C-alpha cells in the first residue's frame, strides 16, 4: 500500500510538472530569448518551406536540417492554397500540424511565418492576414506546441523609408502591429510573436524606433524582432555603415534576430 501511495504522489507530481511545462512558452527577457526550461537561446537555423513550397507531401528535410546543428527552422506558410499559388498543402491544417510536429520531434524550434504579404505596404491586408492565426483550429495547433513555437506574424510586411510619408508610415506600422498583438493575445495565444522590419525586412533602424514601445504594449511582453541580413546591400555595401547598424543592434534591450 505504501508503494502504491508513493507512486500516486509521484504520478501527480509528474502531471503537475508536465502541465506547468505545457503553459511555459519561450519568452523574451530584455535582449535575451529564454526557453521553456529557463535556458538562454541563441537561434541558429534556416528557412525551410516544408513540403517543397506546398506541392510535395513527401518532401521532408527536417531530420537532415537537424544534422547541421540548427536549433530552429523558420517555416514559410500561406493562409490558403490560393495564396500559395495553388499549392494543395495549405488548405489542410493537418499539414501545418505535421510540419510543426516534425520540427519539434527533431529538437528544433519551429518559427511559423505567413508569406502572403511579403513586401506589401497595405496595413489593411496585413490585419486581414493576421486573422489566420485567430481561427479556432489554428489557435489549437499553436497551443499544442506553445512551449516550443514562435510565430513570425508576416514576412517583410509594410514600409517605412520606402513610403511617400515615412513618419506616417512608421506610425501605421506600429499601430497595425499593436492591433494584431491585441487580437492574438485576446485569442489566448501566448507564444513569442516575431515582427519583421519594414521595407522588406531591411529597415533595422526603423524597427528599433518602435520595438521597445511595442514590447511594453504587449500584455505578455513577449515580442521578438527580425531584420533580414541582405540589408547590407541597402547600406551601400559599406562596412562602416554595417558596423554602425550592428553596434546599434547590440545596445537594444529587445531580442533581435
């Protein structure tokens, strides 16, 4: 009887720990990204469009990517098959679940990103696109993997310096993402939300201008920020400019990828 009671106590303790881990997403802490076990994470990985950009259900390279030592994969996705050029994968959420699951099983962090509005300056279109994440079945998938998953809301959306009125455009960038953050948190989505820099991901300076205020605004204070490395060419391929941008990045108290 004593052994049975001991087993029962241990089993209950195990369930408690499992439940605690299930509600402990990756989170931001200052400039650092903290894992669900309290470890500091440096993201190292690749972009990989699972299922050959949506056309081949047998195409699966997650295990091979894991052999490289990557600890994350940014998984490009589309809100529908029509948005993905007719690729059949995207209309079936079971495929999304499968891609995320395979990434996690291979001990890598999935970073889900919607590609529909790449380099699109339309704030209304971005708001509409973000509603994809609010679908109950999508929220269910997110919550299933919430201690492993990062959501990059939209690839390279909105303009700043490329807009006719950069000041207005940056304000619209910030306010649009505030609305999206609010909607996603109200839907019970707790995972880190990644925001790409404007101007096709290149405007790291503009991103810094609004990043801290967005982090404060988020009820979970769990935002990550992303600038895409080909912006070197937009710095006139000048090493001094590049060094200045990187030095500035190191001083920011938000997680930057």
